[in-house]
C-alpha cells in the first residue's frame, strides 16, 4: 500500500500532467486557427493582387486608345468623374445608420435601449 504522502504526490503529479496536456491542446488549437487565418488572408491578398495587376494593362490600353481618339484631357476628366462617382457610392454606405444596421441584432437591441 502507498502511504498518504505518496498518494498526495501522485495526485499532484496527475494534476500537473492534466494541466500540461490541456495547455498543449489549447496551444495547438490556437496555432491551427492562426495558421488557417493567416493562410486565408494571404490567399485573398494574392487573388486581389492577381486581379488588380492583371487588369491594369487592360486599363492602360483602354486609356491609350481613348487618349488617341479624344485627347489626353478627356481621359483625365473621365477618370476624375469615375472616381467622383465611386466616392459618392461608397460615401453613401459610410453613414452612422449604415454602421448601426450592419451590427449584430443582439447589439442593436442593447443600443436601442440606451438611445432616447
């Protein structure tokens, strides 16, 4: 038979080993999540770069043809107008109301209680 001191020592070591095992499983899960997330971010970033660098020569060719046909001033004015339209479309979605609607419903319920 084991003495009481040996049983306490065994129980303490068992608790230490269980804690270490739990910590190692937690760290492995966090590492897997981080690697998966980082891989996804890199993949999306690479696709965006592929698309943007892929269509840039098409835009340059279209701008060159338009400049040859109508002049360079027209191309600059059309580019400025296209950017102004893009800014107007994006700006419309940047209101406080749009941000409130984009929140989770549970958060919106809590916000409504605080507002008059």
